[in-house]
C-alpha cells in the first residue's frame, strides 16, 4: 500500500448519516447500513487529531476475513465489501468510489445488544490491573500468583457496558444476565468463546497470539448475529509469538503502541488528544499492515 493521506472523515453527503463512532461512519441504506472505516485512531476513549493512513482499510479487510472464517460458528451482519456491489445497492454512492473502496462494508441492519462481550485468553490491560487489586476480573476468580501477560488455563468471559461516549465499565456475568436475560447471556458467552478459540488457533498457526478481544452482537428479528468489527487490532491485543514472555508487557501489532507513547506525555487523557508525531504514526501504520499481512497472507 502506498502511503496516502489519512482519511479522518469519509464525508458521504448524499446518504443519511446513521451514526458516527470513534472510527466508523455508519450510513443509512434503508434496510441495510453502510459501515465506512476512517483512519481515525482513539486511545483512552479520545480520538487523536491526526490519523493513521490506510488504517481503515486494514480494519475493514481484517473484519471481512474473520467474518468469513467464523460464519460456521455464528452468522454475522456482513453483506458485501465489493465496491461494485455496494455502489449497485445505491447509485448515490457512485461519486464516492475512491474514498469508499477498501474501507466500506454493506451490512444487515441489526439492533445492537447493550453489552460488549470480552474474551480474555491472557491476563493483560485492565484485566491485569483488576486482578492485581482483587484477584478477579469482572467477578471471575482467578488463581493466585499469575504473572502479567500469562496465558489463562481457559479463556474467560468478562463483559462490559457499551458506552456511547466515555469509558465502558466492566460488569459481572450476573449483571449481564440482568441486562440481556439468562438465555441471551448463555448464547453470547458460548459464541464469544467459540469464535475467540477458533481465531486464536488460526492466528497461532501464523505466529500471532490473540491475547484478548471484544465482540459486539445484534438482533436481527429474533436471531442474534455477530456485528460491528471483529478481531481487529483496534478491538484485540495481537502479540508476536516469537517474542512472547510472561511477566512483562508484550510487543504488539495493535494500538497499544500508541497508548504506550501517550503514557509518556503530560496529558490527562481528556479531549483534545495530542498530535501524534510522524514516527508514531508511521510505526503504528506498519504494525497494522503487518498484522494484516501475517493473518491473511495478502498485501494491501
């Protein structure tokens, strides 16, 4: 992929904007939605003023890859990422071909479930912080003496709230049951762990550890499907297997690199975010591209 200018706002004026998230713009296509992944990058729930060129294309194509690989476990919201089919679905998009190509996905319009479904196979991030304080993560008791980044004997399911703005809050499995009901809880937990395990096994065969990830699900009529993005460097921790060593933070293929840089600054983690130096932008971009190449065997 040639280096291009970051697309911070894929401004599609001819189709109604349905929602604007930290990274994606979502457009209303009637009975479907158009997800367009920008090159925005957020950390600590703050969107940085400059983006990572090509990041949205990487996110979109990695999600596309995983949706196809895991559709035997659970159906998902993807209809197509083919730009010709997307434009054929709404001719108003024809003049936006260049900005949409590679970074857009036509999806089924599902009603989002009000929780984030987080699966952890290794102890890291906020989970490590919680474990050090309480010996638990989201109410799940863990063995004493675990080290930072250590692999857990079995993956654990640690849901959180889904905040429109600000921080998601970790909740217990019982609290999730009260929110979505016993039956939906059981289904979401089972499918989250099954998708994670399949993805973890595949990634391991390519030399990548998927330490943890978060999924979003939605209802299409009475059916629950996987939606949003899936197993990207934005929603997961990807570690190189050949450098893995428990007891310390790990090198990563994800935006942890940006978080680590921001932690060195005198910044209170509230908007506006600081401008990222060119070196941080360039190295982060390469990490995203590297993750895509290793996982899919393809170049961008």
